[in-house]
C-alpha cells in the first residue's frame, strides 16, 4: 500500500510538516539536522508503533506535550498520537489497541544507521531482519512468534520465583522448534535471489552461504536443552537456550564473511539480503512494503546507487530516501524532491 500524504506534528525538530507524496521515489534533501531522518522516523513509528533509535526516546519537539503522525493511503487513513505514556492509534476512525496490527496496515522495510551494517552487527540485528522477512511471507509466523515470546516471558518469570513443576517448557519448546524450522525454510527459499543479487552487485562469482545457528546445543532438541539448562537458568533467572539466541552467519568461500570482506562489501551483502527479501515477498504474492532509506549515498559510489535504484524500480515499490545533496540522486527517475531545513519544507519539485 502506498502513501498519498504524510503529516507530522511536534516530532523532534518538526513543528508541522505536510508532504504530498509520490507513488515511487520521494527524495528528502537537506543538510544534517534538517529533519530528513525525522520524516523517515515518523513513517517508521506509524508502521511499527516505535522508533528505530536506541537510547533515550524523548521524541517530542521542545515545548510540546504530544506528537501526532498521520498518513493517507488509497481509501484509508492512519493516525498515531502520543502523549506521555499514552498512545492512541486509529485506522479509518477505529481504534487499534496493538502495534502488531500496524505491521499489516503499513508494511515497511527500513534501512538506517542502526541496521545498515547488520551483517557485521549483533546477532539480535540479524534475527530481527530475518524475522521481518518471514513475517511477510508466512501468514502463521507472527502468531507462532508471539506465542513463543509469551511462553519465554512466563518461563523467565517462573525461573526468578520457581514453585512446583516448570509448566512452560513444553509450550516454549514446541513454538521454538517451529520457529527454527520456519527460519530454515525461509533462508532456503531466498537463497537463489540472494546469490544472484550478491554476484551482480559485488561483481564476485563466489558462493554466498547462510548458516543458521538455532540458539541451543546442536544435536539436542530444544526440550532437551531446556531440561539440561534448568539448573543454570534458575541460578541466572532467565532462559539460555532457544530461538531468541539464534544467530545468522554469512560465509563466503567457506569462510566467515566478517573475516575476509571489507566494511563496504559487508554493507553490500546486507543490502543484497534485504533486496532478496523483497523479491521473495513479491514472488509470494504479498503486498510489498514502503522502503525507507536513511543516508542513501552512504558508502556507495554512483554505479552502486544506480544499480540499487534499478532493482527497486523493477519491484515498483514506493521509496522515501534521504540525501544531503541532489548530486547524490541518480538522474532519470520519476518522483519528487522535498527540500528541508530546520524541520520545515522549503520547497518541493517533481523530477
């Protein structure tokens, strides 16, 4: 689903900003601190209920006590208001009580400073990005994932104050092993597109391999691992084994990509992975997400930017991308440019 317009009030440096968006490319142009990333962050909050930034989350513009975000889509309207700890979400006038529903209303793929180097980042980053893709090609994954999270939270609470028999291991093991199987199936399904994109983008003919470490001892079932770990889990007060500890490992020429590739190559590998996720969503017949790209030109030369745009053009997705100067935008693409300064729209033009 594409956006027709976006309104932001009282978010970070933005007092009141309205954009009439293009169905394809939307370029946010301005110096650092102009509000480009805040526009992307607003979209991310609308699509997920939360910011992508770590650390303190005071998102309010100085002097204001609430922020309001809204987006108009064909035949639909989505709005989110936040005041202190109170959050109100409305879709076509009806209240939404869970941010999970936003994932289906406004699907997003976000590439920003917190996740652009996920191949070289933490296992948590890689799991989140992998799970994002599975959610949009498997209708049951979200429910299984939520069941696992609930069972994990309940088991951890029991470990801190154990009484009687552990009632959560069976539910945790069943959901956890199902998650592992769905993750394995997903990586196999996207392998061909990932290899094609990696070879085309990097110019390499090397085979790219993905290995998923389950998050528990190899050779054991998750149920067996939970029983084995119960003593140490009680001592530490949390569950050691499970898909919440899984790790996605990238290998090239049978070696860890982290050990043999440059920082730029690792970023290209991560972008190829994200593009392969989009290809699989399209092949599966599901709705493609809106793409958010913070700092479009970072660590990419002109030829890489053009190639990236060509791939997104083939998919026909709507894109919001931030740049500091128009010379970072490859020519010949239909869309709009929004020039921002100090959180305000100075001008916009069609391209």
